[in-house]
C-alpha cells in the first residue's frame, strides 16, 4: 500500500482575490518559471537559452578589456589567453559534466548536497546558495550600475544626468523586475534580440580594429617590443600572466547559469525523465557555443584595445581627477573614435541594453535555485515556489544593495567576483570528486588541477578584495537565519507526502479499520512482549481504553531528522499477541499525524491515539523536535493535526495522560 498524504493545502484559486491569484500564479497550478516541475514549463532551442545566459556572459566584454589592461598592461592579451585556455579546457569540460550529472537544473550544488550528512549537509548547501545569491544579486546591481555609467558617459547624454546614478540604476532594476513579472517567455525573447545586436556590433568594432592593425603593422610591433622589454622572455610572460589572472577571472561568469537553466533547454522527444540525453547533449552545445564565442571575442578585443587605445585613456576616476575616456568602456571608445559618433552611440545603446538585461540570467538563476532547495528543506514558505513573489523580493534586495553601494561599479566588483569564483570552485570540487568515485583517474587528476587553480584564484581575490567575502558572508548569514526561522515556523506542518506499508502492516490496518480505530504510540525499549503488555495496561488505566478493545502499537524511529518532506515506511510486526507497526520517518509527531489521517480516511471513522506525557522542559522538547524530530510527542502531534485539519470534529483524537 502506498498512499500520498499531502501537506496542508496551499491557497485555493476560489479563495483568492484577483491580485493574489496573479501574484501566486504558478504556485497554484502553472508554476511559471525555470524551477517548475518537469513538463509544466515551455522549453526552447539551446541557442535561445544560450542568449539568456549570454546577456550576462557576453556583456562582460563591456568592461573586461579595460580590466585586463589595468591589471596587466601590455601583457593583457597573454593574460586573456590564459583565461581563454582555462575556459576551453577547464570550465567548459567541467560544466559539461555538471550538466550530465544534474540535468534538471540543480547545478553543481546538487552534486555536493549529499557530501555531508544530517544538518551539516543542509548548512553546507545554504552556504553555497549564499555564495550563489551573492553572485546573482550583485550581477543584477553591478550590471545595472555599469549600464548607468555608459548612459552618463555618452557624449550626447544630458548634463543633468550626472549625480543621478542611483536613481537611474534603480529604474533599470525596476524595469528588469517588470519583465519577469510579465512572464519568462518575454525574458528569452528580449535576450535573443540583445545578444544578436551586441555581438554583431562588437564584431564590427573588432574587425575594423584588426584591419587597422593590418594597415599599420608598426602598432603590433610597438606592442610586442614593449612586451619583451618588460618581461624578457615568453616564459616570464606566462608566469606574470598567471599572477594577474585572478583579476581577469570575471570573464568566466555564465557557466553556472548555463546549467541552472537546463530545464528551459528543449531535448529529444524520446528523452528519459531521469537522464534526458537530448537535453544534456543540447546543453553541451549551449556551453560550447557560448565558450567559443566568448573566447574569440575576448582575445580579439584584448588585442585591438591594447594596441589602439592610449594607456592614459584607461585611467580610473580618482578624487579630483576624472576617469579616462576608455575607463570601463574600451570597446565603446573604439566605436566612437574609429566609426564615428552615430555608430558609437548605437554601440553605447546596445551596451547599455545588454548590461541592463545581464541581470536577467542572474534573476533566472535565483528563480531556479531557491525554490529547488529552500521549500524542500522547510526553510522557505511554500509560496516561495511561485515566481512573482520571489521577483518582488529579489528586486527589493537589489534596491537595497544599489542604495548601499551608491550604484558604484568598482565597489561591487569584489563581492561579485567572490560569489562567482566560490560557486565555480565548488563546481570543480564536485566534478573532481565525481570522477574520483568513478575511478576515472585521468579526469580526476585534470579536474583536481583545475580545482587548485580556482582555489588559488578565489583566495587571491579574497586577499586583494576582502570586502567581497564580508558581503558574501552577510548574504550567507541572512539566508541561514531566515531559513532556520522558517524551518521552526513550518515544523508543525503535515509534511508527509507518502506512506508505504508492507503486507503484514496492511493486513493489521485492514483489520483495525473494521472497528474502532485505537492506536497506542510507543517509544520502543526492549521491544518484547512484556513491554507491550505493560504499555497496554498503562494506557487502559490512564486513558480509559476499553478492556475488550483491539489496539495497534505505533512506533516511529527517526532516520534523518534534517529532512523536511518525508516518506514514511511502515513494517508490521507480531510480538506475541500484540500487533506493532514500526515506522521510519524524519519526525515522530508528523509521521504519527499523517498515519492517523491515513487510516481515518480508509476506515471512515474517527481515529484515537493514546500517549504518555513526557517529562522535561517544554522549550527543550521543542528544540529537540525541530533538530532531532522528537520531543513531547502528544502536544506536537495534536498541533500538526490542528494545522492540517481546522475542523475538530474531523480531526483524529489525541489522548494523553500520566
């Protein structure tokens, strides 16, 4: 016998007003968004989803060449080459493995979820979600702030916009949130247009720059001469490039989002649900195409910017000194100077739009990760599975972050890098452990080396920009605290979704429901006939169970108390003349309450369950219940039933004495 026992029902459509029906659309039935159950959301061709991830990944071209030149000077193309090699031979094969092992959008976090048992594993996942939230939230705010900078720095922009950076950035974030409130399909449609436009215009700038170098080979010769003068030999160049590489690592962003958005990728018609080979294959195409396009653009843009733009034009702003014309906008500088003001302004507009919408892939990642984990852990309300309430919450958080940082791009860069690099480091670790468990020595060795590179990169970033770690820890702390409070608040929900019984237990239950349903809750000690005889006499004396009544003993053993949603497995055992049901569950009161409702529904009669009062401090019992799934079982079982069944006449009866 296997029977679904659902938690207390969520909001019903007929009970909600128009606004709440709109707000909770998706939680009630449709669940619109990337985190929906399989088969309930629209899927798209892999290249369309690539555009959604690409608005974040490709938009880094707006500032990556300038970052590379400030960090490495003439060495920037060599340092960028190191970044490209790590992209193609490290990050790409790594995330293709993540896609194969986590094809339902859980990302690398799911691969690490079971590394630690019990509550340690849950806290570990919450920490990873904290880093992911840091990267995704700061992606939204930083990209919007950078789009604002491009608006203000355009030569045709009105002068009065200067000093309004915060308000412009807030408006861009608000528009982004509105797109997701409208619907996810609109987000993908906008992403396709923006990526095609931006990559097309960027390619024109790069091609024009390369043609300029072919016409004036002395520019390349001057650059190569300066490079050898500074570093002497190719080996010294490579060593220096490795040292400055961590400052360029933001050019790796986008891979985690690519695997998180896998549920949006259309697979093959005959895909197996558990392992959809078509979706995995198409996601591999998505990752490879994105990495290939970005690698070409990074190398070529690095070469044309370092050779065609004077170094002083990259000078960042400082007190009393304005920023150079190419600061944060190297390719836009070339667009204006090489192709004229009209083309330059068109490129500025495309850059502003893609930077604004770069937050779309981050928002989509948040809308996928949080509902996959927190509600399942009981660490967020059930409505957190719906898209629109989450969009409003994330938008509000982005408002707060923007105001706190005053829409300053550089001030947010450390937190962004910390979140992205920490998440990618955890992914390399997950893939390395997976290859090692499968005895794939060559793959495990290579991915182990990649893991060390990412650990080095992350540590260097933290040392150079410790503020990023502090902000990430604030996100992690906030997520852990709110999650634990939610878990405590939801602990008395009826959260058993399935009951499975063996043949003997089924026969016992069928016999019991023919008459009065009498259940004695017992915490097993010796488990012999004498224990049950003593317990039966005690319950008859204290609770007035009739001597002629037949009873079932119900015993619940806690197997994994950190789980929230639960499947209860029940085994029937005969101990002398006594019939005993032995169950395994995550929580004793929740399992008993679910079982009582189950047999009451089968028999059509009110179920009665008898308990002895527990000794001890009530607060201590409550904490033991939340953490260990045990406690003062009688009142906790009654509270679970009260929340699940508001009508006392329909609710199983709880009797306690002692």
